[in-house]
């Protein structure tokens, strides 16, 4: 399977955990105790949902990975 870029919306909930969703992959919802855990769960969920999309022949909204792209970097100081 090819690599793709999936844009996530991540928010920190009042309980202190993180929630990730995506407009590009319907059904993608991931929650974790840390940002790293949430992103790991989101990656797994996105992969499974995208595999299901491919099986159904529906791959709209997912961008293939390009040679260059922007990526936010979270740094604790």
C-alpha cells in the first residue's frame, strides 16, 4: 500500500487526554492519554479505514505522499 498524508484535527480535552479526527477519512476517531499515543492510534485507525475504502473502490480525499510537504513539530521547552 502506498503512503498517504491524512490531515488530523487534534484537540486536548478538559480531562487532559487528546482526541483526533479527520475530514479526509470518514470515521477516523482516536483518543489517547498523550499526543504521541493519540497519533499512533489515529495512524492505525486511518490505515484500517483506508484499507476498507480501497476494498470498496473508494479512495477520494486521500493525498499521496509527495517528495516535499509541511509537517508541524511539537516541542516541549
